[in-house]
């Protein structure tokens, strides 16, 4: 396989994913939802507040980067526990939009199997074509 040739990727025939809306990926064990300035701006705009206020209130600095804050139980700060929905879904960060087609989930079939065990929507439902998977995989480095 030549470098950049995607025709021999193990998932070249596509992968299935349809979100069931369980909310598991937004809750539970602590983690990071990385946001850059364009993403904090987009969410701040959707909330109608200045970006600086948004960053102070809803994000934390980790080294040079920023991540969304979490509640003490690990749930994302924008996860509504009653509706089990994201409160900023329309302007959600790239990391959330591209799930589950992250590099770390696609390296090997075993990585994808692990992802399917963690996320009930992965491995079922709509078949996503290689071009879309690769678009999503390349737009975040996770
Ligand atoms: S864990 Fe998977 S099925 Fe559940 S909300 Fe997240 S993406 Fe959807």
C-alpha cells in the first residue's frame, strides 16, 4: 500500500454507525472534550454570550489546550441528565461530531471492536462510506 492509499484500509468497505442516543459517550469516567477557539466561539454564539465568558465558565485549561468542563460525576457540562441530550448539539465540538471515526478507534479491527463494546451505536445501523469515515478521522487527532 502506498502512503496515503486508503484502498487497502481494513475498513475500506465502510463501517456501520447509528447513534442510539444513549448518552454514554457524554457521561461516566472523566475525560477531555478538546475545543479550539473557533469551537468555543461557535458554542458561545449559540448561547448568546461572549467567547471569553464562555471559556471562563465552561472550559478548563489543560496545558496549552482547553477542554469542556465536566460535572463531578464525569458527565459533560452540556449533558442534560433529564432529557439525556446535548444542550449545545447544533454547535457541538468537532470531537463529538466525528465520533466514532477517530484514529484511535480505527487503527485495527480490535480497536473498532472495543469501540463497539463501549458505544452501542457503533457497528450497527447506517453504513458509512470510506470517504466520510476518512474525512472525519482526519479532521481530529484523537
Ligand atoms: S455512546 Fe454511541 S450510541 Fe450512545 S450516545 Fe454516544 S455515540 Fe450515541
